[in-house]
């Protein structure tokens, strides 16, 4: 290589040029300009003058398949660009990409012509766009959108905030009001209301908050097999029996779809109504329908387990499939029958003088409808005060079988008394734990296992207050979860040989599913990772589709996810899955999102706080409780209600009362008003006279309180999940 300098002339201009020889090639590089600048003899080199190069936009193309079809329409998009390093997407209907990349799959759920646009950029920041036009037709009524996989529901992870204003639910007398969820397009009909529109003269129901399932979240079977009868529970453990017309509801759905998801005039106004023509007998104890006979219903009254037949006849344990539309069940007409009184069922059951102070919701097996379980507490057993009283104090778990007789587990002593058919008489629990029962003890649908929800540990409990499973017919009790076994918190439900719970220490949208028996605490978290965008924890009530013992095609459940009852865990309004009906596939499939519950999660009543949910037996209609974003008024007929976050306890004597907290006295407070502490102090030795006027103040011991009204009430709403999209 050699180098030399020359001077090149260009009129009066001179340029110094360095000549380089590189492997036989000559390169001319300018050193400096000798006109108007430094002389050519300057020895300091100058930087080259760089002329900006021109760039072209990247070549970007977009293909989509299919380009048209009925809603819900899933389209696969592929962007092709050899130089692009980043992509952003807009699908035209308001949706955007949730995962970056050149390939996208997106589901259009509304009819229209939508412009899907992808923008690509290269390393230099140059950009280009490409567009595809997607034509979406109205959904075809009758699409197979139900079991086993509910293909029509939304399975995105995008944020779908709850609308600030919910659809009009019809006001105080809103029974049979139809609504369309503006985000999910599922059709909803209201089943109960404050004014008891379909229960004329039944003023004792005025203001009740109604709940669709049972408070513990287990599968309560509150609809009969053909969905023509539903039971909804009110305050105080009483329930109302209503007739439901699924054919009329399907007709209303078709008219709403034909009207472009708007509510046209002339819809059927008798979807929910009284089940007989007589204004008597609608009030029934909270219980469960039979799995095997559609008009047979079971409930527990004190120590009696009763059968109610709503068919025209009941004989030899068989209830007619023909509904009696005139006469309600009575003892006199032979259609209310006591199957057993567990306080008079022999020496191995409860003693004859047993006086229960608390009775949990009962349960029965699905396989035979002949094995029942009920939890009790009593004041006449001589136990410490912590096990005498109401919920969380149960110590007697009774399992009665028509074939085996009675078995009682005393969770305070750990001992069994049992008839010979059980083979457990005189045995004690395998584990040394002794405890009280929180709520109903639920059987799995096969009647093989019994879940015991531990409330308080009496002594030393090896796994804290972990739920236990008792293998029926043995004294074997197994931990379900707890230390080393996954999260135990949250409400739970049984399926066939499986148990699931909404773990409070996992993220909203996750469930833990456990096969039974479960000696090692094996569980599967579904989904295994949290849903993108969810940052909060949450508790949910859930329910199984229960018609497949093999758990193959119907192994699904639904949770109504709403705000958690602890302020630190409340989801932001923009969190995916919040305040929605969610469908879970424990086999690991993606979560289905079937509609908003429109439940604030802040109602002062537990029955209206958690959007408690219930499937039908065959997994088509879903019933859920909601305060409809606090728009249904309070339990005394007032338009407003104490909204926002409220936690309250019952009244206690000589107890500290802290300013800002809320209590719900039970004695002398027939209207169930809430009282907020305005001046801290200590309550008195007995109840004061609680004023029944909102805004009135009262002195309790050294504390001052004010009546803030009754809690936001909730009603029951029904939606058809087979048509949600």
C-alpha cells in the first residue's frame, strides 16, 4: 500500500487529495478545501464531509384469513417485512395487540366492516403500514357455543373495564327485564326484585338480598334438571321457589339477536313467575334439588331432613315429573315427607334432646340421592363457649345414608359414633387435629369424600386451618391444602372426585384443582401463570358442570370474579377478569370470559358482595347475584345505599367501637340497618334502642353511632352461557 498527496484544480478552487492504493484499487479521499478555509499546507487532517444518504420505507404486506364470516370470527393475521424489527396492531373495533409480533390472532365479536392495520418500523425508524378489511356478519343463532369448550366466549386477555353505567335493570320492579352486556353481548334477564313483582302480597320478601347459589360456593343445585324450577335464597336462610320458562327465554334471545343486540318491544314477560296459581307455599327452606328426579327437592329443618315433591304425586320415594301448577307441597297431601330425624335415628346419631343453634346447608350425593350430610352446633353439649353458637362453631358432622344408617363425627373429640353399616363406630380421626366447622360440609358428587372446612383449631392442628377431606366409611382424614400443599384460602366447590378452590394467595383468575384422595396435597393451578394485566388477588365463588362423572368433556367451572373484600387486594377497574363470569378448563385451556357481573363487590351484605354463582345441572344457564353496581337501592326501599367498602360485625357487649367502623346489630334492628361509629368508645352491657331512621344517632355505652341505612341489596340475574360471545 502506498499514499501520496496531489492538488486538484477546479477553477480558482484547489482540493488536497490523498491517494490510497488498496490491493490494486485506487481510492481518492478529500483532505480539505483550500478556498475559504485552511491552506493546503496545514498538517492537521480534517473529517470528511458526509452527505446524508436517502432511505426508503420498508416493504410491508399483510395477509388475513378468513376475510369474512359470522361473529364470533377469529382471524389469523401475518405481516411480512424483511427489514422490520417492531410491529403495532389495531384491529378496527377498538382491539389492539396483547402480545407483540408479526403474527396475530384476533376474534371479532361484533358485526361490521373492520379495518385491521399493522404498522412496522425498521432499525432506522422508518415506518410503513398495511391494511386488511374484515367483514363480520351477525352471529348465526343456534351456533354450537356450549359444552364442552364454549368456543364462542371471549378468550382474550385484554382489559375490558366494567361500564360506568350498567344496562338498565328495570328499577325496583325489574323482574323479567332483559339486558345485553355491551362488551360481551350475552343476554341477561332479572329473576328477583325489591317489589316482589311476581310474588304479590309477599311483603316479607321486600328488600331482601337474594343469592343464586349457597354462601360457601359449593355446587348447591338450586335449579332442577330441566331448569323449570329455581330456588333463590334470601336473608335468614329462607328461600323462594320460582318457575322459569327456558323456551320463552330462548325466544327472547332470538328476537334480541335479530334486533342487532338491542331490546325490542314485545319480549316475553313471564320468563320468571310463580310456579302455582295459589299465593301460598313459595317460601321454602334453603336446600337442593334432586339429581335424579326433576321435581324433588331436599332441605334440612332443624334435625329433620325432608323431601318436597313439586310434582302431582309422591309415593314410594318417587316424585312425578308432571309439575303440579295448582297445589303446593304440604304434609297433608303427602308431598312433604321427613326422610329422617337425626336426633331420633337411634343411639349412634344425635341425642334425642339435641337443640341445634346452627345448621349448615345440607348436601347429598349425585349418584343415588340417598346419602345426606349436615353440620351442626349446639349449646347443650357442655363444650367451651368457642364451639357453641353459630357459623364457625360446628362440632357435629352427621352423614345419614338410607342404606347404611347414621354416622356422626364429633370434631371436638375426633370420635365417630356410627351404625354398623359404616364400620367406624368408636374410631377416632387418623390425624390428631380437633377443630370447629366453618360452614357446610360438602360431599363430592360420587358420595365418596366429604370436605370439612376448618374454622378454629381446638388445640394443636398440624396444618393450621387447612380444609380436610374425610374418606367416607373410614376414619381417614386427609389434608387438602395448606403449608406445602398450595393455597387454601377462598371458596371452594366439589366435582366428581375433584375439589377446587379460589386461592386467595394466587392472582385473580387462578384456581387450584385437586384430585381425591389427595394424601400428598397434589394440585394443579389453572391457569399455571397469571393472566397478563392482572395485578391483584381475588376470591371467587364457583360452580361445576356436574353431568359428566368422567370429567372429560364437562370438566369446567365458572367463577364470578369481583372485588376482594380486603381493600389491599381490590383490583383496579382496568384489570382483566375483574367483575366477570369466567369459565375455567382445569385441563389447562385458556379462560373463557362470558360477561360482566356488574357487581361492585362492596355491598354491606355478604349475599350481595361476592356475585355468588350457580350453574344449572346441564351447564347452559348461569345464575349470579349482583348489586348491579349499587343501583338496586338498599334493603329498605331507599334509592341510595351505603356504598363503597364496608366491613361490619354484629354487636357485642363491652366491646371497643372505633370511629369509622360499622356494625350490624341483630337485636331490635328488624330492618337490618347499619350503624357507623362516629365517636370511639366501648359498647354497653346490653343493646341500646337502635333508631330505625336513617341519619338518627344513638349512644351505646361511651360510643356514639349513626344510622347509615341498610346495605346495598342484591338480586339474581340469569344468563345463557351457550349464547355468550
